[in-house]
């Protein structure tokens, strides 16, 4: 008999968390889970629920309308409690990178965020394709960062971005992005695409066309 996957959740409570305790308690109760307060500002919960739709429904009903910044939710699903907890920690980290309040990582290490959207951003944390692994290595980014970038670009429907855009997408500093852009330009992976037109006064920002991902999408 195949063992059912387990789910673990981590909620990191922020400074603006007034009135959040009841909502978190109701959220965990709806999932028939057990909740424990950890040291610092984190709450851990266990639940037998493993369906993304169930998590999303409870989240929308109990937590999604709370002020952004008051909390961050990471849900992990895995074959063991250890794996589920590890995935929950990764989900919390991915939510922060994406600038979202909620994220789920399933047993296949697939990321889904945010839970309140009908069609959340979805990407894999690992790469199995040799071609994609080679491209990620050439670009000098991790598998998660590469897949996140591909997924964001697919959703945006464009291949031209500023360094600030890429910083937000990849979850790294603008300085780090600039270093990568220099490398990508040297290796012919991207092209300069003019400057961004600003409606307000300010220094125009350089646009970069990610030709290596455009070719992949053809």
C-alpha cells in the first residue's frame, strides 16, 4: 500500500500582525491540522491535507485578505515529515523571492505561488533535462533560479527586461544581476535592446533581450 504524502506548513509572522492569531488558528483548524509556535516569529503546523485546491480554498477564506507583510506562508508536501518540512522551508524562501504571501512546494519539488491566484506561477526547483542543465550552467544560475526565470518570462509573454526586473524575478541583488548580464553579453546569450521610456524624470534604464530563452520558447 502506497504511503500517503504528508504536509507541513510554516507561517512567518511579521510586525504588522495584529488580529492574525485567530485567523491562523481557523486556517489550521479548517485543514484539521495541529499547530505549534516556534521560537521567534514562526508557527509550524501539520496536516493530512495535501491537495492544492484545499489549501488554496482555506487560505483564501481565512488569510489572503490580511495585510501584506503581516505574515508569509510556506506549505511543503512530502513522502516523509522531514521532506515535507524541508519543502515548507523552501516554500517560505520562494515566497520571499517572489514577493508573495504564500507558496507551496509539492512532493515533486514543484513550486506554486501565490495560492490565492486561480493560475499560480508554477516551476520546478530541479532540472532533469541535460539541455536545460547545460543552459543553466552556461548562464551561471541555479536550477531554481533558471526555472523561475523561464516561468516568469512565459507568464509575462516577453523577453526584454531591465536589471531591476531580473533582480526581482531571480531573487538576487541588482549588483549580482549586473555581473550576470555582463557574462551573458560576453557569451552572446542576451542582446542590448535600448532603454526603458520613463513617464517621470529619472535616469533611463537599459533593456536587455534574453535571446537564449526566446530561442528555447520557439
